[in-house]
């Protein structure tokens, strides 16, 4: 009887593996496409006008790097303005802004909503309601964090996407600190996974992207119609992504426009950051996923993208949950067999199956990390030894999402927690090969 139960569990596992392959077919296609050359946008016919928005709460250590990188871009200076949003008029950031042309500091009028979304809503309402946006004829708004920097051709490349008719576009997100330990490099690879292995293909075939953090623009037409920034979930980037899919907004990803940011270097900071991400995705799912499925049912337009965004992580969660559940099943059966004094080979087989499942998960993520590092080798600058540590530790880093999800599920309130940045800019503001 014991062996029959164990055998049934094995067959169920085989069935779940087959189901996992079926639900992951389109993800496999995404990854294959990631290895192909990125889409080049045609030269822009016009240089458009932009406003660059930077929420900067106590970011005087890093804001100078961002402003300097923009001052060195090849885009005409008279065609963009930068608005740095602070919470206190005595913030040193205000004085730093005065050192640059077309850079303006804006002090938030109230701090009732203490989030990035709240800061963006304040500055956008100020620009729209004061008439500045209309007077300066801003055609799109860029969103950046204070710790970001951009390459010299960044705005020229993103202008190509806007000129091509895309009202939402995301750039390639690179890291300043690949070699500041395995936590920083594993965190940086998260965005490689999202952009290179997801958005690159998604933008090509569905004209939708999942915005991740910063380095993106939204058409002024959309923002002006909304009257500000209504996206106030903990992950406002995911919220506007779902809004774009639901409302048929044409979006893209431009790998040739590159910006940098600073990744967390400690596991504690990364843990808190990812709890906010997971909780934010839960909020977005509750707000949009039913609407997306309903729209996909009644509208033929962009059905695949709507369904994909609605089911969210389910295609990935099914195989992972299957392996985890089977691992626990095998472990329990091993101890049960040991206590029942069944033939030794039977309970040993249960423990072997448990070990094989755990090692299978580990080595899958190990080789997946190797594949990501190889695919991104032209973009990133990482030492061999740190790359090796990243390959070894990334399975653990990814595995932490399970307890993080459980904590986020039961945590009623998750607040924004500031991440201290070092201010050290290790990028080489490189210029990409021109078309």
C-alpha cells in the first residue's frame, strides 16, 4: 500500500510536469526570441519636447550624478526640462538643482501620500493646472529615480520610439553596482529577466510591456486626460502597465536606450523591497485582473496580452508549486515509511525523490542564471568571481520569493521604506553604436 501511494505521487508529478510545459510554451518562445537582435527604431523625423520627473526624497548624495548624465546627453537642451520633487525646501537637493540648466526643484505641498506615486501626482497636477505643461508643449513625461543615470544617446533613442507612435516606452535597465556582492547582482538580473526575457518579445508581438521601476515615458495625452498620476498602488509601474493593456495603449521596449540604477547590497534591504513589490502586485491584481479577463472575453483587441497580464505569475507558479508540493510529499512519505518499518528501499526512494526535487529546482535556477549572464554579457560588467557567486546564490535569492509571498499575503500594511544610496557612480556613460 505504501509503495502504491508513492507510485501514484510520482505519476501525478509527471502529469504536473507535462501541464507545466503546456502553460509555459509561450514563455519558452519569449526566451528564444531574447537571444535574437533587438528591434531597431527608425530615425525620428522630429525631436519632441519632454518633461523628466524625478521623485527625490533625501537623495542629495546621488541626484548630482543623474543631472550630470542628462546634461551630457546629445539631445537638444531646449527640448526637455527636469523637475526634481523634494519634501523639504531645506533639502540640499534644492541647491544642487540650481547648478544645472533646465532643472527645477519642486517642494511637495503636503505629504499625506508618502509614496513615489504621490510625488508624481503632485508635480504632474502642478504642471497641468498651472498651465506650464501646455505652455511648454510637453509631449511625454519621463519617470526616473534619483539614483539613476543615462547614456549620452538615451533621449535620442527614446525619441525614436515616441516618434514611431508609441505612447508608453520602457528602456533597458542596467545596474551601476554589478560587483557589489551577490545580492546586488542577483537583484540586477531580475530586470534582465523582465526586460530581455519578457518585454523584448512582448513588445514586438503584442505591443505591451510590463514597466519595471523607472526609465520609461508616458504620453502627455494620457497623463493630461487623467489630470495627474492616479496610479497609487505600491507598484505604480505595474499598475500603469495593466492600465495600458486594458485601454489599448500602444507600448514598446527599447533595448538601445540604456539607463542605470543602484541595486540593494544587503539581503535585508532586498527583502523589504521585494515584500513591497509582491504586495503591490497583489494590489494591482485585485484592481485590474478581473477587468482584463472581462475585456478579453468581450473584445477581440489584444486578447493575448490581456489574458497574459490577468493570469500574471500563474504559468510560472504552477510548475514551481508542483515541484515544491511533490518535494514535501516525498519528504513526508519518507518519514512515514521509516516509522512504519516498510522495506528500506521504499522509504529510501522517497528521500531520494525529495533530494532530487530540491536539487532539480536549484540546478534549474543555476543554469538559468548562467544563461541570463551569457545573454546579457554585452551589456553588463561583472567579474568572473562575482558572476560565479551570482550563479551559486541566485537560486537561493529566487527561492526567497516563496516566504516573501507568504509574508506579503498576511501583512496588512506595507509602507515605502527608503533605500540608502551610496552616491558612487561606477558607470561609464557609454555611447552606443549609432544606426
